[in-house]
């Protein structure tokens, strides 16, 4: 009798959830460049062009039948689920469905300090999923990225128009990660697990950039790129939440406010040696915030 595990041994597909998003799309592209057999999970068909050879799979993390179908014939899973009210349920169910399907090679996208920022809903949600991975000793690499450098592209017009860097990241220090580096780390881990002769031990890896930035230092970097004085706007979280609430649901704006409060208090700092470990994994230096700001400023 053929078992689910037997059937998976002959398949080689890597299923990428969140495949149309910022990180997921980069992961799909990176895997395709490496010649992997990739399934890109999207909620709506033809939402975005996919690299040649990548199969589009229409499914929803909240819809069990569609996820069962999406995981059929999959050997390796990249699990990324967005910040939503049912994020925890989506993550737990996706892992349970993967286990049910016999998938034993998984990379899960969490967040740095998920176990410490306990009052931030989407951090605690991701930590709940991490607890399931730990308790069941699932064969998963947990990636814990810091704040994305590319988030600051959203405030470029404010920086250039008003001479103010408005992100209230404080002065504790944030080791921002370029999303391209995060995707490359994810691709490396997915391929490491996918090409291994069997399931690999559980692992957790912070994914950070090489510099611990503050509001003042970020403003200084923008100032040098624009060749003018840029001031840090300070840490007014009430104003930050109000601004976000104009573009997103109020629950999400408040979640982001709570996250930024923790960043101001604690920062986002990795353990010693993390940068060196990441650069060894990638075989190159990590991208710096200064380089991204130069890209953004030069593109205008």
C-alpha cells in the first residue's frame, strides 16, 4: 500500500503561501531562479505575473478544502500568513494540514522577539504558532525577521516634502532587514530542507540587517542621500496610530502602535553572531539601510 509519505518522496514541489506579497513574491522568484518546482498560493487567480514554470494555486488559508488540495503533492512548505484577525487560526491549521499531508520540510515566517513583545497581537500570534512547532517538534525552520527596511519607502514623500523622518522607531536600535535579504535567506533554508535526504531538525534564526538604526541615525542617512538636513520626527505614538488608521482598519493601526511602543522600549536586536551567521548562509554581505535609501532617493 502506498502511504502519503511514499507519494511525497516522488514529488518535489515547494508550496509558497503569500506568493503575491512583498516577501512571498521574492521567495517565488528566488526559487524559480534556482530551478525549483514551485507552486505559488494566491487567493485570486492571475493577481500578479509569475515566473516561467511556476504553477499558480488558488486557495485561502481560512478554507480547509482548498488548502488540502493546495498541499497535495507538496514536499516543502513556505508558510507566510498575513496580519489578520484570524492569523493564529490560519497558522495553526496550515501546520496541522501540512502534517496531515505528510509534509516534513517547512519554513515558517515569524517575527523577531515574538516571545517578548507579549502585548503586540501579531507577535503573540506568531509565538503561539512557534509553540506548536516546538511542542510537536515539527521539522521547521522558524525565521524571525526584524522591521523591514522597505517599510520606509512609504514615508519617502514625507521625508522629501517636509524634511522629517516620521517613523517613531526611537533610540533603542533596530537592526532593519532588507526584504530581498530575507527572501534569499528563506530560499536558502527551503532548498536546504527540500534537498536533504530526510527531515532536518527544528531550527530558529533571527533575520536582521547589519546596522542597529535609531530615529536620529535613520534621519541622518536620509539627509546624506538627499544632501539636505532631515530631522527625526520623534516618538508620538498617538499621532502614528491616527495616521495609520486612515489607511487600514483601526485594530491593525493599534497593533502597529503597540509594536512601535515595544520597539521604542526594547529595540529589535539579534543575539551576538547573528549577522555573521546570515552572511555565511548567503555567501555575501547583508544589504545596508544606507544603500536602500540611496536606491529610493535615486529613483525619484
